[in-house]
């Protein structure tokens, strides 16, 4: 059962078992239990919004291993990497060992983009962590409320 995203909460699932018993064709089992938090990633995704030519936008993501799951980040790459740059560094947050992921939006033309940053770990439980990144960059004089990719279209 995939428990990704449920750390620190209780997960409940129902299982349907089909039998050859004519009186009980389907038996329903409900499974419920707490899911331990492997890692805290905050925020879990990044959204950039800005205008062409503005100061590059920067965001920070905090990555803190769960109490029972110590791991190291051993590498980083992105799915595309065209509109962002990124780096990670060790950090402490309220005395807890973790990592700071720094992401910069480098897009220099109007439009939208979507990317994913993958962090390799030395953990057998989660060998890779993922942070989603989305962006909407507008023309400087955007007063008509159009989304970025509509700005180049003729009415």
C-alpha cells in the first residue's frame, strides 16, 4: 500500500475479498493505522509568479528526516531544468538536522512551466524525494488578466 503523503496521519483502506461462498460473495475488510512520517518537506511544492525582467524569484524548501528515519541526500537533478536552478545544503531547524533546498526561477519570457526536482537519498525506504515546481511569468504590462500563454495570441 502506498502511504506517500500520509506521514503523521491515520490511513484507512477497505479491501474487498471475493469468495465462492454463495451466502458471502464479497467480504469487506477495513484496515486502519498510523503512518510514520519518513520526512517533512515544507512546502511540498513551489509556485513562482512574476513578470519578465523582475528580480529572480527564490524559494526555500525545508527537508527534515522523520525521527526514526535518518538519511543523507546524496544527489540532485531535475526533470527539465530549463527554467530553474537549484542547490541543497545541510541545515538545522529547531535543533533538528535537515536540508535546505534553494530554488531560483530563471525564466526570462512570458509563459508557464512545470518541473520536478529529485533528491537522491541513501535510504532504502525512500531512495528518492520529489519537489514539484510550477511557474507563471507575465509580461511587465500585464493588465488584462490573461494567463501567460494567451498574451501572445491575437484576439
